[in-house]
């Protein structure tokens, strides 16, 4: 079985490729990116492919049995639904048999949040894939624990970590855990036609901070803030503000979804992989040790 991973130069794509190489061999993995030189994995075939061009994606996916389509990033002025449809059309034209889409968790209570528009794109893409005539799997991932851990660790300087998630619950995973699940789902046809919530244990923001304090030796208190305050918190981060206010609002919307309970969904990780997800504490320890 030969599996292609699109938009694979980012953190999730790199991790998925690493797991695929372990499970089916590097010779059976195709990495697709706008600039193939940005693909770091050794031993795999690297091809150029742009979500804006169905023709380039068709050429990039030639010979693949399955494709893992990583969701296009949020960028102001881009039509992500059209970009995803280009990849779906390319997969069909290239003779790909199966497509897996990395979507986002949510139980439908996202309405009224900054995240609602982005979620609408995910659900439309899911519907497009289901109607494509291809075999398919949808993996709805939770939040990357590494990202929030980074903010919590930096908050040790002030002693306070704040966001607008309040006491809502959400399932976190490391990027590596997510990647492991996506690789398993792509190569095992027993998962075809299913939608999985790829998350770990549900925790509140205060519980997340408390465990981070223990694992990293921090002294941080969690204090909830308003939605508007959280947007400004993100805009004060140069890495986020450089991507625009729309991205800051979208990220704030994720915590709105946590507060509303929209991300408190049942985990399907074990069904997708054959084992339970790693505990929050173990994943934190892995992040700590890797650093």
C-alpha cells in the first residue's frame, strides 16, 4: 500500500510521515508539499503539489492508494473549501482509492463562536469527501497539548495563565499521538466510512495547568478571562499577530468552544488505533523530556 500525505511540511505532516515509515516502510510513503525541498523525511518520495491547483495535486497523487489530506491552514482571503475540493478531485483523477481528512472535533455547539466559520469549512469538506465516491475516513482531532503547554510554561514568569475556556472540558493529544492515529486509520481499511474523535482524556483548563505545575515544576494559577481579552492576548504574541486578527479570533474561538462544551466529545482513539491514548501526564512528561 502506498500512502501520500499532503501539506506534509508542517508539524503534523512530519509526524504522520514518521509513523507511516515505521508501519509500511519509507518506500511506500509519498510526501506532498508546495516546495518539496521543505520535506525533511529521508527515504520517501517527495513531490510538488499545491491545494490551489487540482492539476498539480493530480500529478502529485499519481500511484497512491490512499491520501491523508491535512486541512489547509487558516489564512485571510483563502477559500479553504475550494482548496480541499481541489485535492478531492485530484485524488479521484489520480485513481486514489481512499482519502483521510484531518478535521476538528465538535458536537455542534460551536455556533456563535469565533470558531464557527472555520468549523463550517471542516464539516463541508467532510460532506464533500463522503460524497466523493472514494473510500474515506474522517479523523477529528482535538487540541495540540504542546501549544498550550508552551503558553503555560511561559506563564510561570507572571504566575498566571489565562484564557477564555473557563471550566469547560476538552481532549488534548500530542502531535505525535494524533499522527499515530492518522497513520493507523489510513492503512487499515477496517476504519473506512467512519468518523473518529482523535482525542485523549477530557480536562479543564485548571486541571491542565495543575498537571503542568507538577510535571514542569511550575507555580502557575489559572484565571479565566473574557473573549475580547483573549483575542488581545493572542494579538500580543508576535507569532500569532503576524498571521492576522482573524487567526487570533479563530484561536480564541477554540476556547469559546471549550467553555460551551462543544469540544467535550467522546474519544474514539482506542477504536482508531487499538490502544488507549496516553494519559495527559505521560504526554506532558514526553514533551518535557523532549525539550
